[in-house]
């Protein structure tokens, strides 16, 4: 809170964020997206929503961005996919064993 993109991110990421903000201001739309960031060797997955801050339906004052850390959700989804693949492999092996028997 209270920091600019330049204080939080590298120049390339900051520039990309400013471009997205300009697009949101111009189009007056809401954008939701997911990003992965690695800081200090730790990768975090973030879900972000950005929208125009326009108090009292007046002149737009800027863009508001809210990010949530969804790393645990992403990890759980990856584990679920791995379990589904393992389940499928076991099913194939069981069917093969029945055919051989």
C-alpha cells in the first residue's frame, strides 16, 4: 500500500503494468488476470483485479488494483491433476491385468 510499481517491480514489469492501467482508464473496463512472480527464489501466484477509481461517477481518479495470493490454490490444483493422472494410469493397468488374466 502506498508504493509505486517502480518501487515493487523491475522496469519491464512496471512498464507493462502502466500500459495495462492506461488501457483500463481509456476503456473504463475491469480486468482480471493471474501472474506468477518469483522473489527471493520463491514463486507466488497472484490473482489480480483492476478497475477505474471514479468516485461519485465523476472524473476517473486512477486505477485500483487488488491482488490475492493464490499459490496454495494453484498447488492444490496441481496435486489434483497429478492424482487424476495417477488414477488413470492405475485404471489402465487394472484393465490390462484383467485382459491378461
